[in-house]
C-alpha cells in the first residue's frame, strides 16, 4: 500500500469558514474565497521547491468560465500556472482532488493544488431565453438528468429516499440534533481553528448554534412535501465556502521533510437519478473493491474516521445503514447539517476535516470521505495517515 514512486499525498489542507448564504460572505465571490487559500497553499509548500503544475477547483453554481484560472491568477501564482474548473455538482471538490491524485500517480504532475469553492450568495440568476412567444424564465439549477429520467430537486429526492428505506422522521431528527450539537461544541472548543484560514475577517463557521434539540427539531414543518419527513432542521443549509489541498508524491514530500496523508484510492459511481442518496454506499463499495485496496483486505470496519456530506439526515442514515457504519465515527465533530453545505466546496471540506481528525493523538490510520451527488452519482476517497505523524 505504501510503496515508493508516485504515491499521491496531501501535504497541506485548509478551508475557509463556512458562511450561511447571504450573511458572513454575502459580498464575496468565488475568487475572493478561493484565491487566499491557493496563495496560502503554495506558500506552505515552499519546502518542496516545486512549481505548481496545475490548479483544479470544483464549482457548480458560479457565473461560468474557468473559475479556477481566475482564482489562481488572483492568488498571484503567476500566468504560467494553468488551472481548470470541474463540475460534478456536490462532489466537485472531491473530484478535483481525485483528478489531482490521478495526475500525480501517473507521473504527469508533481504538485497540484486542488479543492472546491462555492458562493451561493453571489450565484448568478439564470434565465432561459424567450421562445415561440413564451417569456424568459428564471431557473435555479441546470438539469440533473434529461427528459425521460426522473430529475427531482435534492430535497424531494431525500423525501423519496426516506420513504423507500423506511427512515423515519424521528431518526432523521435524532441524527440532525447530533450534528447540530457536535458542530456547535466544536466551534465553541476551537476544534476547527487550525484548519480555517480567515478570509475577510471571518474565522469561525457561522451556522452552528446550540439548542437545536430533538424536541425543537420535531416542531419544524416539512420543507419539501406536505406530510413529509425532511425539514429545514434535518437538512443542510445553503452556504458559502472553499477548501484547498496540496497534492504531491510521497517521495517528494519525504525529501522536503514534509508529512503527507496518502490518497490510497478513489471511486465514482452512477445510479438512479431519482435516488441519489443511495450512491454513497455504492461508491464506497466500489472503492474498497478496487485495485490496490481490495488486495490489502481493507473493510469498512477498519476505517475509524468517516466524513460524508450530510446534505440531508436521510442521506447520511442511508449511507450508515447501507454500509453498516459505526455511526460514532461518522462526522464526529459535526457535519453539513450543523455546519452548512457550500455545494462544490463540500467534498474538499470533507478532506480537510478528515485529515484534521486523523492527525490528532489517537487518530484513525484510515479515513473515508464520500458524497452523494444530484443526478444519481457518488464519489468516495480513502486516505491513510502518515506513519511518521505519531498520531495513534
């Protein structure tokens, strides 16, 4: 598993705070959020003595164009540094790191900065042009699937998932209360402080708050369908934020005296667009059955730190049930329900959170990050702590 050569490792990982849309970062666009992280990541890699071969950022709700290139230029990386933007919806940030790892593993790059950024606050208003006498129509998202396929909004899809799997309102509220309480406690105790790069003077996640008990959550009305089970309290909040990691090889990191978290493998899967919440489990199964991981007999029970995008409590519970996960190792500092969900940035935020957890004394050797994606896709990545870190 830990062989010399082009083993990809993450040597730096930082994120912004997560801001509630329309509040802390309301006037900051994607460039404002991502550029400081890119500049800090490059500075933190100075010991490598390497140029940046590429910048890869995920974004799905921006104004279009190459968000990564604009941010890289604004970060002062230089005109010679290329950059590309990827869109796998809520999995975009994690996919950007997957692509960086693939480049490094193949020997096509030695240092890639990757992550994700989302500014829901400044997302453009999208309008379909008038046609055949009909007026222009504003819309909020591009299709997840073409005509002939189900294309539900994510909240409605979460309702269908809960109904299909028999996940009750009570279980969803119990899980959400845990996420809210853990996130609020983590902010209060400073757990997130070291992983956050202050931007515009904001150095703490905005959404977490105390007092969201099961009783209070139980009083909220269904948010998407009358008589449903998905509410604003057991769903993630629309948010702004960014995260960036630096990916190089284990050999180059060792030469520079830098520790690195190994990227053991990653997998993406497709599934039913009507039930995207099932895709976390399928992507994790594919990952663990893949080349280089299955040979070492790694099973879900061996993974002591798991971060999944808690877009909805129903989605998180579907993953926990489908993979027989120990719920106590899932988002143990709080997840997106308590912290917020800046769509394309969330997958990269999972990695920042995961590395922070794994690096603590007693931290898990193995960590898993996974996202469900609108349109019926899933993505998962497995990390291994650097044995030299001394954690555990």
